[in-house]
């Protein structure tokens, strides 16, 4: 079979209706026949991925069989709940708000995180200052492994960034991951109460590159978008009628108190660049062929390919199922 020539449009979905029907029919098959459940619960955040999952489920299961859960906390953007609520109403999906801040305070999520931040920035005031973690984008150009920086922004808008030591990085991330794990527990509460399944919202990049929390947003019964690149998720969103304000919204982690994009925190590349390059990487296109189309040298493409490979390797444990030890 002749391989398709590499191009920037290689991920354009040719028959979007057929794809939506395929995913929708699989949803029905998995929920109603394999698991014999009555419907689906989705954690909705006003982000593109959860919005597409909800729209897909509403169209193919029927809105009366879909239940949305909005789970804000202290650091959430108000836009998240507002956009999710409006989208649920548009599709006729019942949705509730469960503020998980009290649970996170019980786990000392904010306290543990701020304790680590203060070891890097002793003057950090959690009552007035904001913070976030970001990855060094220039590391791609310099052929360096990712280096994370901690940024704090005071009440006057003054910003400081420092390379974060490993100990503090791990504490901040593990404390922050309590947010995703609390949300997983909440959506499964409703799923079990209603005899529903939980639909995961992760796309191909999140799963393959390890941009998810194990037993957090990585906890679901299935992932309809697991094989869709981010730009394909946007194509499906437009077809399903997701609101334009959500389509136009910059993808964020919505985890840290300071505003932060997914590109800044993890991916290091915009999706319109990363998607075709990831496709080229995993489908065996040469660095020269990819570089010619993307306006890069073969060496520059190789650096990005090596970065992809490193992320896959270092996050293998996230995708691994629990291992059942055999008896002797």
C-alpha cells in the first residue's frame, strides 16, 4: 500500500460524520451491552476534551442518559464552571456542581503544596500570591531534557521564576495531583449511584505522552478520544456543535493558581505543530521529509522526535495496569 505523503493536513478527518457515528456506536455498545449500564457520567470542565466527550455521549446515548459533574476548587478558573454549565444546558444534559475544595483541604493539598513553594520562595504568601510550574521550551532547541521552573506572581503582578529542585517539584506535583484523584472519586460516586459508566476525556497526546494523573483523570471505564490528536478533537467539536467559546479557549491545566497553558506546562509545542510531527514520529516518516514540510532542519526534527520518545519512556508506568504476581 502506498504511504500518504507527509503534509501539515495529514490529520484532517475526511469523513467526520462517519468518525462520529463510529465512536458513538462504540459508546452504546460498551455501555449498554458490554457493561450493561444505564448511561454515562462525565467530569466536565469547560475544556475542549470533556466538552467533546459530553457532546458525543449526548448525541448517541441521548442527553437523558448522560450526567455531568463540575468539580471546581480554590484554584479553578470561574470560566470553567460557567462554560461547562452552558454547554450542558445546550445539549440538555443534567449537571451538578461539587466543589472539592473541602476534600482537598482535608487532604492538606494546598498546605503541602505551599510548604514546598516556600522552600524555593521563602516570601511566598499563599493568601495573595499565585504560582505555577512550567517546562523550559528552549530545552527543545538546546537538545536538553525538560527543566521545570516554579513561577510566583505577587499581588502587584511582579513575577519571579526559578529552577525548581527535584524534591520540591515532586511535592508540589503530588499535592496538586490530589485534585484529579478527588475528581475521579466523585465521578465514580455518581456512576455507582446511577449504575452508569465513567467516560474518560483524555486524547491521544495525553495518554501516549503521559499527561494525566494515574488513578486521577486517568481513571475511567473507556476513552472515546484516545486515538484522536488534539487538532482532530477540535474538528470533532465543531461537527458536534460544541460552543465557539470553548473551541476558542486556550487549553489550560486549570490546576495551579496562576494561569497556565498545557503547552507551557508539558507539551512545549503548539498543537498545530505537535500533531503532524507526532504523526510523523510514530508512523516512520523520515526527519528530512517532516522537516521539509514543517520548515525545520532534519536535526531540529530529530530533537523533537527524541523528546517524544523520552516522554513515552518516562511515563510508561502511568499506562501500566496493576501487575498480578503469578504463584510459584
